[in-house]
C-alpha cells in the first residue's frame, strides 16, 4: 500500500507531461497550418500579376487615359494606382474599370489630375 502512495505522484506527473506535449504538438500544427507555404505564396504572386495585367489591358483600351502615365501594382488582390490622369471624370472611369476586374479586393487610388 505504501508503494502505491509513492508511485501515484510520479504517475500523475507523467500523465501531465504527456498531456502538455500533446497540447504543444497540436498548437504547433495549428500555427504551421496558418503559415502560407511556398506554393501558396507563389499562387498569390501569380494571381496578383494576372490582376495587374488585366488592369493594364483595360487602361490601354481607354482612349482618354494614357496607360503609360498610370502605374499599377497589385499586392494580395489590392490594386495600387499611381500616376497622372487628365480629369476627375477619367479617374472615376478608371476606378470603375478596375473595380470590375475579377480578383480585385480593393483599390488604393493615388492618381493625380494632371491635364496634358
């Protein structure tokens, strides 16, 4: 009986250690699942470049706006527009055009009105 009293605390400590290790392993697995893999990062980069290409193509088709004067950068689906536009109306048209492109999550408009 005396031996059981001595072994019980060691047994309880061993069970707690196993439980803590299991919890740590589960937390680590969840944290790793939240981190993007190289493949996921590449997919985002490709998607961003496709969005940028679609935006630039749409700008080229617009007769009033010079696509050469507008810089387009896309980061995680957010399109950042910088450069010059001839009028506020042209800017509104550009924003409407960009917003209609599939994959665009948001637009950061940094365009400046600069009549030619």
